[in-house]
């Protein structure tokens, strides 16, 4: 059974472990900071009791910035990422969020395809944004006509 739950700071190890096994974006200290950031929520996608995906997003007035979005390597291309994104979009609509924003490396073709499938459009580029020198694409998805 698939479900979604909010992840709290006492489960930081779970986040750090999934991150270390996938994209290694944040240190444990950086994860700890995420839990403390105002407006930030961390949600996990569970298959039975196993957390197979994590999304970190921050609500800023009527916008949501997606700061982290990962599915465990062994469970990709099975629709789980879409399940998590669908959940997030529905939740944002209920909160009257105007748009979703994120940054993704131009070299991350998989993520680019994934976000395009949800009608995110590229609204800007940050040159040399990542450690490997790749550019970041700024993407947004409007949820209202505002
Ligand atoms: C991006 C990511 C979250 C997608 O999760 P997922 O569970 O594999 O996604 P889904 O199975 O729901 O795929 C949905 C669609 O995304 C696209 N997609 C996903 N993986 C893809 C791949 N390897 N190649 C091409 N397109 C892909 C396809 O359009 C797919 O639809 P389809 O299966 O009908 O072709 C996952 O690949 C991941 O965790 N990547 C590493 C972390 C990352 O890059 N996060 C984003 C950085 S901001």
C-alpha cells in the first residue's frame, strides 16, 4: 500500500540515509536546518512501512518552492514520483498556492522530463549554479490563473 506522511525531525536519519544513497545533496546538519526553516515541510512516500521517496517544500505566502524531490533508485520509473507530485499539487491547490517553483540542473535530463510532464515551464537560468559547473534551470508551474 502507498501512503504519504509528514516526516519530523526525529526521523532525520531516514532522510539522510535516502539522500546519501541517492543524490547526496545535504549533510546531516543541512537536513537539520531544513526541519527548522519557517514554512518548510518534509513529506515521505511510503510503500508499506518503507520510505521510498522524499519531498521537501517551503511555503512562502502563496508560492511553494520545491527544495528536494527524490525517489529511491530501486523504485524509479514505476509511477511513485508522479504519485508524490500529484499529492503535492493537490495539497497546494487546497492551500490556494499560486505557483510551484524549483531549480533543476540542465544536465538532469530525467528530472527535466519528469517536471515537463507536470507542465513546469522554464522561466530562467542560473549559470554555473552547481558544483560540477552545470547551469540550473528555474522552473515553475502555475496553479491558478493569477
Ligand atoms: C525524477 C524522479 C523523482 C522521478 O521519479 P520516478 O518515480 O522515477 O518517476 P515516475 O515513474 O513517476 O515517472 C514519471 C515520468 O517522468 C519521466 N521519467 C521518469 N524517469 C525517467 C527516465 N529515467 N528517463 C526519461 N524519462 C523519465 C517520464 O516521462 C515518466 O513517465 P512515463 O513512465 O510514462 O514515461 C527520480 O528519477 C529521481 O529521484 N531522480 C533523482 C533525483 C532528482 O533528480 N530529483 C530532481 C532534482 S530537483
